[in-house]
């Protein structure tokens, strides 16, 4: 079967640890500006149905610097599922390219793309999950605290695509994950149950923000209204207000904790400026590490 990367738990624990090691290795190579071009002559199609900064820039830059060429196909180019069926897009694009990365709305579409593609497919975010982000996040945690397991992370905010990929991670490496969210914005509880049934990690759904972050090594947040939900932003702001990561909430960990955010952040909404710019904020290292972690994922899928 073709290797794709659509969910964090598509990797086994040992594959994920290999990816983390490779991320470090390739990060060092990039820092040295070493001549490393294993992807010479190869192309990656990047299909975007939603906007992006980090995902586009990190994939395009990373692929280019490893010797290949990445094609940006924006929302008005392919019209995936509209101008042409997802299956036919997969059949056509995979005849031209060695690998596909796609950022789509409907998670079923990325599954369908992978099913009909003759080359590996990487999920660059759907409404359901964002696996590349969480691999980069884990690499960042590893660099920061020296462990890729046995840490406590409190994800504060909407039970969204980022939350789901943290839950996927909790199925392959043992962590303590607190999802701290309003009652009506919980993550997919069938996924939570599946992760709990694995019995590897402790996963708690907590509604009290201060109780939720207590003793956490990491406090993580994301926008309250994701792409595709922006018309709900005003209503969500009222509901999520107690979940803003500000000094009071960040200090409620009772520890020298780190702050993470997948970005883009709405400063002054889900997080205050002083926490984004806090000495223990690792948000920009997290952003940079998207490229190194994804390079490792691409090399793994292309067997390089
Ligand atoms: N974190 C992330 O995926 O950022 P972009 O939406 O800018 O790609
Ligand atoms: N939850 C956010 C993540 C952006 C990287 C969104 O889907 O818009």
C-alpha cells in the first residue's frame, strides 16, 4: 500500500520517533546550508482550497531546498470537487507529480484524494485535523524540554482540527492531554473515546480554564473561529472569553510553562500580546519547525 500522511497516527511510534530524529538532522543540514538535494528532478503539487502562510511557505521552501520543485495550486486553480471530481484530480495530478500536499475543507476529500492518487498524499489541514502541525509541534516540544512523551499539555480553546491531531498523537505516544474548552465546543468525542480506549495517554476534557491548565508543561491555543467559521467569530468571542490565554491563565499552571500556538494568532482575542511575546513563548520556533518536520515526512514518504 502507498504511504500517505493523513493523520498523526498513520505513523507508528517508532516511525514518528524516526521522523523526529530526521527533523533534527535535516534542520542541522539546513542551518549549515549544506548541499543536500535528494529531491533533484522531483515535483510536489500543493493544492490549497483554503488560505495559508506557514504551510505553503514551509513546504515550498523545504522542497526547493532539497533540490525539487513545488507547484502552488491555489483555491481558484483546480477547483477540487467543484470544477473536477476529487478522484479525477487525484488521477491527473499524480501523473505529473511525485507527491501531493493538499489543504482542503472536507476531510473525506483528502481521504478520497489519497485513495485515487498513484503518489503519496500529505494532509496540509482539513476541517478535521492538521497532522503536519502536530509533528512539528512535537519536534518543538522535544527541542524545548528534551522529551517527546510524558509531558502535560493543556490545549485551551475550540475542540478543532488542531485538537484532533493532538488526540491522534496521544494514541501513539504517552502524554497527558487536557482539552480545556466550553461545553458545546468539545472535540469529536468518538475520537476522544478511541484514544482513551487505546489506554496509552491520559486525556481529560475540562471546562474550567484555570483548573484545566494546572501543572501543565505547555499551554497551547488556537483561533476560536477557524477558516470556514469566520462568520461565527462574534458569537464565539463571547463564549470563549474566559478561555483567553492571558497572564492570569498562563500563571495558573503554577510552573515555568511554555506557550504554543499553531498561528496565525488573533492577538488580543484567544491570546494576549504579552503571552505571545513571553520569554517562554515558542511560537516562532514552532513555525520554523514546520519546514524541518515536513522535510522529514516528505523524505520518509518518498523513501529518500
Ligand atoms: N499553522 C498553519 O498551518 O499556518 P497557515 O494556515 O498559515 O499555513
Ligand atoms: N484551526 C485553524 C488552524 C489554522 C492553522 C484553522 O483551521 O483555521
